[in-house]
């Protein structure tokens, strides 16, 4: 695997094959690759999960610490999502401060999680205005073969579902060694999933491989959740050089609930 | 929607705040403009096409569009620490993508067109005001463009759809809360170049939102054209 941008040959061939409704790996345009989940990939984390989508692999860990609340939310715990595009995971990733994609990935996961209100942040207060739990969700791609954002969101959700609250000692410090028995406060029945749609020419595809992702001209990502028996879009962000048309957005809106049910079914036993 | 929803400033649901705009607000720049929605004021300056440094970043096939968006430190209630933040870097990038499809960069190989956007006073809708200002500034700079870009936020307050939210409306927390969907489009087309939201919106409502944005963008487009025409007739 090289880190060269797509050649014109690849772009033309891909445009042509997409227009016929086909892909290089034999999938249909909106067909997803297999998803597999590993729980508890690191026992020092309060919750963790590994997600594989095709050859893409992402590890997500949740750590809990004690912090001071933000001035505008003295009665809520803090949520911080970070990510690091490790050079280990792809020839495209480089050492050094994060580039735009390194900044965007955790921000998109943050918004899908935060805006769905999956975490009951108001139950993470130790002393109002003074002392609250800080939830750190940290994302590390291990192998990037496309669709990192959706893989990372799934990893974050499953890691959160498996997070336990560490105990506090007599002085109010965290005792990470003591066995945690309390569940982390999560809203019942809410588990957001993100769906990214990629566009090349007039075709819209889902769950791209790295090669497809690099060849596509634009992306739009939606964070979707179930809220009071309805589907809710909690976040949306478009990237890339070409616009999406109203018809394409309409198509995507029709697809979202179907794909949500499809992925939810696959993840059910971990949620 | 049966009965009209009451907005704090008395606007109709589909009504934007009063717009104002001015061309040439930064005399040093190759093109510049101010654009405001009510109390949200954005200025944009365009420098270029000019040679891009470092040279290895140059593209011999086309010019590069480089956008920087930020808030002035005193433009918001809690002072914003000067210098780029993750939020401003992200908005810079989505603004770049919002403008890119109409700018004829192939005409200017090896160059960069820098677009600098600053918010002087913020009352929600800063990225959309910034995009409208940048679109005007690019036109003022004489950069060949296929069309203008128009941008507006359409929001939802509980179940009510409203156009061009103020900060007060954005902070609404009852029912389904408030959701702000920032949209930009190529004028008079059905092609959307910015789609960004946080909150709660049902997929089936998105179409209605796009229709509201279309209507608002038609008005913005007329206003942008008028502003540009007036600036040269003087």
C-alpha cells in the first residue's frame, strides 16, 4: 500500500464502475463490509473496544479522571474526545501535530456522542461547580483501510457501554486498583451510529476502502440515534471539493434509517 | 405548521435577520467585503492569486484556495483566546470546501488565493455570514467564479423550523432543544457545498430544511448581486 494520491486512471476506472453500480471489491454501492468487535482490549481502561470494518481497525478506550467543570456547565461532567492518527496505521499518517483529518475525526465522534445525550453527564458530578468526572474517549486507528470515522464512532459507543466507574478513596482520589462495580451512567436505549457517504461523479457510496475514500470527491457524515422512538440526526458535516445535490441528500435521508437498523442489528449484543 | 411560532425579535419563521453588506472594507486587499445578519458581523479579505510559498505546496495544475476563519477575541461574551482553535480550524476548512466549487482555480497554476475571514461581533450564524462575506470578497477581487455562494443557517426549535437563528434562539433547551443546520449552496442550483449541524433533526425533515434554505439563499443572492452592482456604479 502506497501513500500516492489516486491516479487519473484509477479515478476514471472507479467513476465508470460506480456508474454501473459496482465496486472493485464486488460490493454494491451502499453495501457495508463486515463489522467485528472485540471487547476490553486494554484492562487499564475503564472501558474499551476494538472495531474492525473490513481491514480497517480502530481501538477506543475510555478513561475517567477527576476535573473541574466548565464554567458554563457546573452541574455536568466533562467529555473530551481525542484521537491520534498513528503513523503505525497507514503510510499516509505522519508524526507531529495533527493535520486537519486528525482534528476532524475526534470532533465528529464527539458530536455524535455528545449531541445524542447518550452519556448522562449530569450524573457525573462529585461536587457541584467544584469537582466532576471527566470522560476521556481516546481513539487510535491501528489499520486504516477507509471509513475511520464510522469505525471510531462504533468503537466509542461500545467502549462507553462497557465502561465501569472507578472507586474513590477516603481522600476523594481515584483508586484505579480497586475493583469497579458501578456502571457508567448512560441514557437507556440511546446508541448513536455515524454514517459517512462518499461521492464520486454522480455516484454515492458507503463504507469506502482507503483507495475509494481517496478517490472520492466529497463526503458527508451523519451521526444518527434513536430518540423517543424516532430516528434523529445529531450531527452532520460535509467535506470535500464538490457539492451534494438535493436529490442525493434525499437518497441519503431514505437510506439512513435502513442502515441504522442494519448496523444496530450487528452490534446489538454489544450495546 | 398550523400556528406561527413566536420569535424573540418578532420575525416570521422563514425570515432572516436584516442583512447588510459593504464592499471594499479592507483597502489593502485585492477584494474584501463585510456581511452581516443582524448582530453578527463578518469581514472577509482576499489576497491573490499570488505565488504560493513554500514552493513544494504549489500545484502546477491549479491554484489553491486557502481559508482562515476566526473570531476576534472580544466578539463573544467569554473572551476568546486569540489564535486558532480546533473549532476555528474546522470552520476554516468547511468554509474552504463551501467556496471551492465555484472558484476557477485552474486559471491560476502554482498560486494561492488567501481568504481571511474574521468575526467582529457574534450572535450565531458566524460561519454562514463569513461565507457570504467571502463570496462577495472573491467577486470583488475579480477572481473568475462560476457563480456566487450563498449561506444561511436553518434551525429547529423543539419542532418548529426557523431561519437564521440568533444566539438566544440557539440556546433554547425545551422539548427537542435547538438545532442549527448551517447550509451553503451554489446560487440558483440544487447543489449544497456546506452541510453542518449538531443537535436533533429527523431525517425526513431535512428536505423541508433545504427548501427553507433555498428560499433564504435566493434572497441572499439578490442582495449580494445588488451590493456588488452598487459598489461599481459609485
